[in-house]
C-alpha cells in the first residue's frame, strides 16, 4: 500500500481505539449508572447518531470544498473540546449534550478518511477500504477490553482515556497535510460548472444501496445497546461482554485469509458479497434470539464478524466507484450518513421493542428486518441499468 494510505490506516486505528473506550459502554452507563431506561438510552444514542448524520454530510461537503486535511482537523478539534467537557461533566443531563457534540464532530472526520483513501489509491479498489476497515477493527479488538478493565476501576477513567487517544490522533493528523487531492476536483461530464450533479443516476444508485446499509447498521447496533444491557440482566460480567468485541476485532483481522479466496472469486460481484454478509447477519441474530449464556453470545458474535467482513468494506468501495471527480467527499458523506442513520434508529427502535415485548421478540423482529435488506442490496444498480438501456435505445434509433 502507498505510504499515504498507511498514514490514514494508523490514524483510523488510533481514532477507533479511543472511540471503543466509550461506545460499547454507553447504554450500560446510561442504564446502570445514570438510572435511565433502555428507551431513554436509545433516545440519547439516537441524538448522538442524528448529530453524526449532520456531521457526515458537512464533512463530505467540506472535503470537496477545503480538502481532507482541514476537514479532519476541524472534526478532531471539536471532538477534543467535547471530550474534555465530558471528562469534567458526565452526569445527567450533561452527558447527553456532550455525547451529541462528539457525534457531530466524529461524523465530520469519517467521510474524509474514506474519501482520501479512494483518491490516493484508486487502483487499490476494495483493498484500500478494507485496510481502513481492518484498522477500525483492530481498534475495536483492543479498545473495549481495555475499557472493560478501566471501567471496573472507575467509569470516570473511560472519558479521560478517550480524550488522550484523540489528542494522539490530532498529532497523527498533521501528516495528512502532505496528501494532495486537488487533481480530484477537475470538472467532469457529470458535473455542471457550479459543481452540482447534472446526472443523478449514480446518486440514486448510492441512495438505494444506502438503505440496505442503514438496515444492516440498525440491526448491528443492537450489539452495543439492547444486547449489552441484556447480557447484564443475565449476570454476564462486563469484562466478558467487552471480550466479545475483542473477539470481533480479532476474527476480522485473523479471518481475512479465510474469506480471501471468496472475495477474490467475487471481486467484481459486489451483490454476491453483500448477500453473503447478509446471510451471516441473519444467522447471528437467530442465535442471539435464543442466547442465554456467554458461549451463545460468543458464537453469535463470531458469525456476525464474518458477515461484516463482506458488507462493511464493500459499501464505501461502491460509493468510491460511483462518485464523479470532485464529489468523492460528498458520496462518502452520503454513505456514512446512511450508516449513521442506522446507528441512530437502532438504539431507539431496539429499546422500545425491548421495553414493550421483551428481548426474544425484539431479536426475532430485527431478524425479519434484516432480511428486508436483500431488496436494496439486489436492486441498487437498477438506475444504472435503466440509464444504460436508455442509451442503447437512443443509439439504435440514431442508427436507424
């Protein structure tokens, strides 16, 4: 991989490790320490994710206007301010205010990280995005287990650790100033002089794909919300719950050789990769719906880990391929917004279902919802196929 991609990978690793100190424990902290119901906890995380959607869109817009380096630095600085305030005031309701601010600023950073990978290594295809994805999961492997150990001492230290990691990320991000992406802003036939899309076909395809991505994240987010609280009611220790995320990260890193032959065989068949991942997701939640011991949750986590290896790197890869020049940040911002919408709706919907119907019914309903993602994953390229059919029809009529 090019040196610049490695710099982005290292930055993502540090960023995710810091975030992993906090996000798996949010629901537990709100429920167990601040005395809020699962529905209220879901609303808080919904606010955090809603702010993330705004941040994603703003981050993508800023990337195309002022470049990736400046955009990332803006997001990091705001996050550091939010984490510093959260470290000092993390009671109710201050926790809500600062968690929402962090969601917004974190949302600014992610589209730029993905867009920069696609620009500095376009010939890398899925590999560049897979490297970023692996970095995220190495962070997920180490962050939660460290957070679980720190939380046994005091939850207060969790906020301080997250702040320290973001300060480290701030200094790493200085190296991104050398990443030049100006050539990506050249006008193309898909853009008007004002920089707006003249042909929205690719955008429509991305939005259809994004709906499936949103559903996947809506269901996946239950692992950090309803499932985390459910493990506590089953008297599964917090350290064991945190261990699930370590296993998740390790499976994703160490499991790459296992899926490599399949990915290579299906390299250009993105639909097949998405559907394989979806099958793993459904199987995982079928196991979760009957889980009552740590071993069953561990089995479900292993299954879904293989599923996300197929889905999560493929979607930003498709977004990069669909993006016209000068709109890389915008397209990555759109796809990140859909994932964040899933993270926003997931905790709230899961919390309401759990409070109303119990965990078993909740997981069955979410499994059915997951199956619905087949439709957008299969049909996302429909606008592209229709456009191609129209062009062929025009060519035939002109020949006649």
